C-alpha cells in the first residue's frame, strides 16, 4: 500500500519493486498468505482474552475464597484512600483563603 504511483519514480532507473512494474532481481515475491495471518490474529486475540480474564479473575477468586486476605486487602485499601483524601483536604485547607497579590502597572 503506497500513496505514490509509478510515475512519481520516473528518472530513477535503478529502483525496482512495487509500485513500479520492474521486479527486483534476487528477491522472491513476498506475498503473504492471508489464511496464516488470520490464524495468527485469532491466536493472538485468544491469548489476549485469556490473559485478561486470568489477570482479572484470579485475584477476585483469591479474595472471595480467603476471608482473611480479603479483609486485609480492603483494610489496606481503606487506609490508603483515607491518607490520600486527608492530604488533599490538608492541601486544600492550607491554600483556602489565600489570595494572589496582583501588582498593577501604572
């Protein structure tokens, strides 16, 4: 696939290959088998889907089966979110009421 047609390459006698009608010597035609490409794409998409499902479901099932791990994980998550919110409130309160002084030119 190219945006140039063969007329764009006139005056270059040693050029060869698509989109020019002159074939390059010493190189076989590199045509792709579309059936192999489809098979490769299917395997790629299958492995991508299985990887996503495994990465999502394994932690879910572990947390669903082990009550102590689930409690520890959600306690950690709650504390982490509380720390972030506390810092945001502290930062917002520190800047609250302060105004920038603007100097006017005369």
